[in-house]
C-alpha cells in the first residue's frame, strides 16, 4: 500500500486538466497525488490501482445518461464517454481491492451510476427549488446547508450534524444505487452525500467541493481529507501486519 492517490482528471484532445486544489488538499493530509487522465484502454485501471493507496474521483463533465439507461435531457451538459469508462473501471478495480475511495461532485454521480443508480440531468428543470445549487459565487462560498446522517462515515469525518457547503452542480443523485446509503441531504431534498454500505470498503462521496475549503481556519472539509488519509494508513497497517509464516531473505 502507499500514500499515493490516483486522482481522475479530464482531458480534451490535447491537454489534461484538473483543479489544483484536489492535489493540494491531498498533500495537506499527508498524501501524494498522482493524476490519471481518461485512458484509451480502461482495462488498465487495475494496473494503476495496484500502485496506489486510494482513489479520488473529481468534478467535471456530466455522466453520459446512456450509462443509466436514460435519454439525453435537452439541458444535458458536455459528456466525456472515455472518462466515464475510465472512472467506472477504476471504481470496479477499487472495489476488487477494497481500496479507499473519496468521490467529489461528478465523483458522487459516477459512483451512484456504478451502483445502478440514476441522476437528475438538470436540477433547475427536473427538481426546481429555492436552493441555488449552481452558485455563480466563488468556489469557496458556502451557499446552502446540508444535514448529515448521524453514525455515517461523513459524520465521523466532519464531526458535524449539519453544515453550510459550497455548491456548483446542475446534476445530482436521483435514485440511489443499491448498496449505497445517503449521508447528506440539502434543504430541498437533493442528495449531497452517499457512502458504500460495506464495513470492509471505505467509500465516501459528497456533491459539494471540500477541496476548495481545506485552507479555511476551521474546516470540516479538511476533516474529510484527513479521514481519507487515516483510512489509508489503517488499511496499510492491516496489509503489512507481519505474517506468522517465515519470510525468505534475499540470500536464501
Ligand atoms: Mn448542492
């Protein structure tokens, strides 16, 4: 195991791109970022995860609605099928290895789709409410509240029962995939957090952007990255526990 974290990124035809705040937030928690672009061969996802201690799924394009059996909505944004395929393969490889996963924004959406769930393709037209989820304000502005489920990994990570979060998304979890449980919900009922209902696999997902909030003096966001790092350290310790069998030395 390793402190290296695979971070999914996007790419156009010539350049990879990713907000630097994801990498800085990992570094702040003592982790080492390793950027993974959409792959031309997603079956290599396992090769990547063999070398890292965790996976961070990041914000970005809308998930192709074909992935959850829906026709495209007129307000569907830009999609990136190669990124969808890569992240779904990374999630499957992470599940096989029970590798800790932190999923942010698009990350919670692709996670839900991986578990057979569906998405709102455009909140303003499919779930209109007074809560502004796609804030025109800067990335660190906390624009709406979420209620956090007691006893969840998210509650443990943040130490909070409710908090104000930043929000810039026009899609969201609709039907929750089987095997996930809701951990955070906005005032208008929009699902803002889920986690995998499996004590052996640490997967924490949020719809907001903790990576833009980790430099604040008092930061629940930092708690999320710390919980991720703590879980990786715990998994590392469990994996390197000395076995009772004698281990041959190089000279033998
Ligand atoms: Mn929101």
